[in-house]
C-alpha cells in the first residue's frame, strides 16, 4: 500500500481564490490570474500564509475536509480572505511587467482603426 500526504487546505484555498477573484474587475485582475502559472503563485502564496493541515491516505484516496473544519472561526476565515487579497496585490506588483506585456490595456471604447488616424 502506498501512502500519500495531502495538504487538506489546497482544494479549499483554490476555491476561495476563485471566489475572491470574482469580486475583482475583469481587467487586469481576472485576466492576469486566468494564467495558470500566476494563479498557482497566488495559491502558493496563500498556502504559505494560512495554517495548513495534512493527512496521510492510502491507495490514492482523497481525504475529505470541510471549509469549516479548516477555517473554524470568523478570525480564520478573515485571515484567509486577507491573505488572498494581499497575494493578489503583491503578485500584480511583482509581475507588473509581465501583466503589461501579456494583458492588453483596456481599449477606449467605440474607436475604430479608421478613427485613430483622423
């Protein structure tokens, strides 16, 4: 039997990151974190900031855990959300050059190419 150690917080943090990102504007936040590498950096940041619990399982079984079990109090839940917000802001600052080159600026609506040149 093969035993695997699993971070129980990972699936919950992934879901909470998705939920929090939905509250941010599409540009640049949601577009930036749609990139799998940047999203993974955010998840890793959050996991480093919250208390994590681990479980050993056998034969590929995935242990089940609830949000309330890992983040039982309002204080824990607030800490998780704050870590996500801080991670979003920090990563966007650190990766500003990447974001600028890979996520086009919002266009000023209504102008067509023919209007650009008068």
